[in-house]
C-alpha cells in the first residue's frame, strides 16, 4: 500500500520552487482573480492547469500583433515569433522581453518540465521546451486561455524594444 501512495504522490506532485505569490509586482486577492477570469482561465492561470490541445483560437491564427498576459496585460509574445509546432497549443520561439516571464521546475504528471509564468502577476502560462526552431531552439508552449491578442495596424510598430 505504501508503494501505491508513493507512486500516486509522484504523479500529483506540485511544481518545485513555486515563487511566493506576494513576490509579484501585481497583487490581487483570490476573489479579484475569480471575478476577472472565467473558471477555466482561473484553473489554468492560477492553479497551473492546461487546456486541451487543438482547441486554441490562437494555434493557427494569422495576424500581426502582440500576445499579452490575460491577468495583467503585460506584453509577452509577438506574432513574429509565433509558429505552428503541431502540438495544438500556440508556440513561440521567444518572449518579447526575457524579464516578462519567470520559470520554475515542474515535476507534476510524472515528467520534468520548465514551467513559464508571468513575471508581473505570477499567472501560469505554459511550459518551455528545448526543441524549437532557430533562432533560439526553444518552444514556448502557451495556453491560449492565458493570452489576449491585440492586432497591430502597422506590423512593424512593435519592433522597437522587442527581444530585450
């Protein structure tokens, strides 16, 4: 029976080194988060959930613009760095600004992954993997429920300040 509980615990372990929610610049109460987000967005962003693959409105979405954190509006990714990874989730080669995202080691579900969260509000975004295309070799696999897309009239308008 002890072996059963040990195996069960392995599959439901939480991410390691989760940052203290009080450490993020933007603070909201749980009631404020629940009022701001749908139940599904809350599950993904505040409880480290994942949306099903191939249900994202952003997976194959054309357009030029910026993908921002739904929780706080921080610009995270440019459409210039978005690509179809075939995984069913929006994928990006890099964030607009490396300091806009934080990472932690995630050992849940019997695997080791690098979890990505918004550095401003602490919301879970998805994971980053070392199997992406050039120029970075990274694949930021992001839940669409965590993102808000703003299309830009001038596709080049966001180039100043990108990739810092």
